[in-house]
């Protein structure tokens, strides 16, 4: 059984973690790192990382990248920006890292997603397209089938 002071501290930490998560949701395109996020809520970076993982099941970096990839998916479905433009618009500074993480979460590279998403969601309302094309977290995207020649 937890003592009342420990419970009180845990509730305060959860409120601070929600603030961090909300900031990442709002400012996903800004250069954010764990140290800056931790400073914003007066925690150490290590404590923030451990508590965030306990509360949300993934690291702050993984959560932020998922937000960025979700936004990138929406921009790619729009079709008016190149993959490079989308990469920088969502706050990634490396096209290689962006493409790797995108492929890991979505299951296909951004250029393939853009081409296929334009065709697949052409008839769907935007709100439905967003829901059915959400990325899968924690490396759960199915591996592509090997191409046999």
C-alpha cells in the first residue's frame, strides 16, 4: 500500500507528465529534446524519461516521433508537398531518420505511402481518412512481404 505522501507525489508527477505530453502535441514541429521538456516541468531528464515511460508505455522521444509521423501522414495525403518538405515541416532535421522512423511505424516508405494514400483515401472524408491511417506505435507495423522474382 502506498503512503499518502507518495500517492500525492505520484499525482503531481502525472499532472506534470500530461503537461509535457500536451506540449509535445502542440509543439511537435519545434526542436524539442528531453532536457528542454524536463526543464519546463522542473524535473531531471532521467526522472522525466522514466516516469513518462511508466505512465504512457513509451519514451518521450518515441511519443514525439509518433506525433510527427501522424502529422507527416496527413501532409503526405494532401499531396502538395514533397517528402523532404514534409520532413522539415513536422520538425525532423534528417530526411534519413524521418524516412526510417516513418517506415518503421507505417510499414512503407513515405514516398510509397504518399502515392498509395492519395489513391486509397480519395473518396473518404478527411476525419475518416485520419482515423484509418493512424500509425501503429512500438514497431508493430507488419513487415513487408518479400518480393520473389
